[in-house]
């Protein structure tokens, strides 16, 4: 498993580049914002970050493919293989546009259908989270100032802090009543949204988070961090991995109860 150490180091280098670009555009008066066909916003920071990451990967990992939110999938310059980097240049673009500091660059390496490296860099918060299969999960400003992270030991929903992104998606998916039942049951609920709730699960500050609809670039980087921190990450049907288009992340002890209520 130590073979992922070099890939994780590269992910940090990619994040350094991303942070320098995104922070220079955060709260910029001339920030350029457009609407994509799905009516979600995209800024000049999103596209610049992804282009820079792709350029570095083309030089350093020419045998790896790349999938990014803004520019889609590209084949490896030196030929196809089973490895693919998955990039969300700015997760939380709506926050970014409004000047809210809860946004991050998400970088993952997948082997086949399995995310094996994950890094989340939130420069406006001054924090990163990262993990690789077999290497554990960590958080800090950078690798030299890192601490291992671990999920909580809370065993009952009645004692749990639960996180979700919003209620609209649950209503559209016909699961609003189930979500409200969970919110009424738990000790505390907050809608932190995007990557942040999952990182709080990995740190043990929050005990579970769920979202009904997500893309691969929203998910891939989060999974190694939560699971290497001792947690469980599945879709709403209980299937592990990022392929289901939804997410339930927990400390593991609460997972089946959540799946039963959301099923």
C-alpha cells in the first residue's frame, strides 16, 4: 500500500497550485461567473484550477486518465490504464461566489472503480484533509503540520450530531419525511453542506452525513478520508464506493440505522 505515498504527495502539490489560484480569485471584485446548462454556477477560478491540475498531471502522470467537473474525461496521454484522477476544482462554488469560506478543491486517484487517494483542500479555512488506502487519514494546514483523524464512537442516533446539505433534494427524491424523522431523532442537526460535513465526520466532530444526489467528482476524494478514519461510506442502498450517486457517511456504528430510515 505504500505505493500510494507518492500519489498522495503529488495530490498535495496539485492542491498547492489550486490554492494559490483559488485564493487569488476569492472575493475578487472582477470574479467572472457564468451559469452552466444545469444552472449551477462556474467561475473563472473553477476553470483555471482544473486547467492547472490537468497540465501538471499530463506531465507527471501521463499514463493516468483525468475526470474533472468542468472539462469532463480525458484519456491518458501515454496510453490508457486503470488509474484515473478525479477533480472537483471548487466544491462549494455557490459559497465561493458569495464570499463564504466553506469551499474546497477535491482531488482523488481511482484504481478502477475504487478511490485509493483522497485530498480535500479548503484554503480559506486554512485546512486540508487527506488519506490513502492503508496509510490512514490526516488533517492540518499541510503534511508537516498534520494530525491523524478518527471518527467518533457515538452509538445511538439519539446522541448523534447529524449533517445534511439541504432538504430540497430529499423532497424531490420522495425521502423528505424520512429525513425529517432523522432530524427529529438526533441530538443535533446542522446543514453544513458540500465537502465539509464529511470531513467533520472523519474528524469525529459530526457523527453522520447524508446527501441524495451527487456526482463522482463530489464523492471520490471523500471516501478514502472517511474510511481510513474508521468510518463507513455507502450510497443510499448501502453499496460502498462512489458509483451510486448518493452518499451516507457515518462513524459506522450509526450506519445501518440511517440506511433503514432512509431506505
